[in-house]
C-alpha cells in the first residue's frame, strides 16, 4: 500500500549531513518527497511510497547519520497524493 507521511525531526539534526543522508536513504528505498531544514533547527520531510519502505525510513530517521542526536520525531499521516516523482533536498 502507498502512503504519505509528514515528519518533523528534532535534536542535533542540522550541520550533521542529515538532509543528504536522508536523500540517499530515500533513494535507496525508492521513496519520493522532500527534506529541508527549518529555521528553528529541526528537519522536516515528506515521504511518499510503499508503506513498508516508509517505515524503514522512519526507523532510520529516529537515529539519523552518525553525528546526529535525534530527540523527537513527530509524524503526521497525510492523504496519499502522489505529488512527487523523486526525492529532493529543499534549500
């Protein structure tokens, strides 16, 4: 089943290659959507794709890259919209 999730990740998640590694993992899992830094020091993302792979992505996001320290993840399930063809980093 295809799903779409909005994710907000808190902790030490900026300046640790979180966005680049998120894109690499999303590409590996065949997901589409986007990731970006927020002005208040968090990382937000939208993931679209196979439910099983999205949950693998969420599991990865709960740890992040080696220098990250994730303290909280907020997840909002959205109506699957198929708005994205690829996964991109928004600057």
